[in-house]
């Protein structure tokens, strides 16, 4: 009887330790999903466009072209081409739940919070930098710092939505 009580105490202690460990791991995972860029390349590669249709980019998980890099490049494009009023739109719609790829996307990720374009048919997905070569314009270090700041502000704004 004494051995049975001791055995039960060890089993209960082991169960409590396992429960605490699993709880801590799940808390870390759920907390890290709220931190930007910790899971930035989950799921589908998403296609983005400028609101005027003259700039586009697509994520590439294979080559490490992440959402943060896309936002950075878009902010740099806005600065170089002197287009402060344009905004970033998403052209990739969320998949239907019966498609297998739906199960591998994290739709709570910050990259899915970019507004979906309502007039995709009017904007060519191949508009990749149409028009003048304003992207060849040079930028100063101060302007690069401004682009980094705007990138962080944009992503922080999406996270707070």
C-alpha cells in the first residue's frame, strides 16, 4: 500500500510537470505568433500590388523573399518614385477550406491583413514596375532610415488590427 501511494504521487507529479511543460510551450508559440516576422514565411506565397497597379511583388518562401522585404521594397518604391499616396494591396485571395493548401496557411498571420484588392481583374498581375525607371533614383542614408521606419510602422499597424 505504501509503494502504491508513492507510485501514485510520482505519477501525479510527472503529470503536473508534463502539463506545465506543454502549457509553457503552447504559450511561447501563441505569443511568438503575435511578434512580427517570427512566422513570416508560413503557407502560400502571396502576390502584392501597389494601389495604382504600377508595382508588384510576390513572396518566395524558397528564396527567402519575405513579407517584410516586400513591405520594405514597396516603401522604397514610394519614396523613389515620389508616390506617397499609393498603398499596398493583396492580390492573392484566401483559399477555400476544402482545398488542401488552406490547411497549411496561417490566415491570422500579418501578411494576410493587407487589404485584398477589390478590382483584381483591372490590375495586371504582371505590371511589375511598368512606366518610368524612377526606381533607379538614388537615395540617401537618411532616406533609407525613413524607409525602415515606415516599414516597421506599416507592419506594426497591421499587427494592431
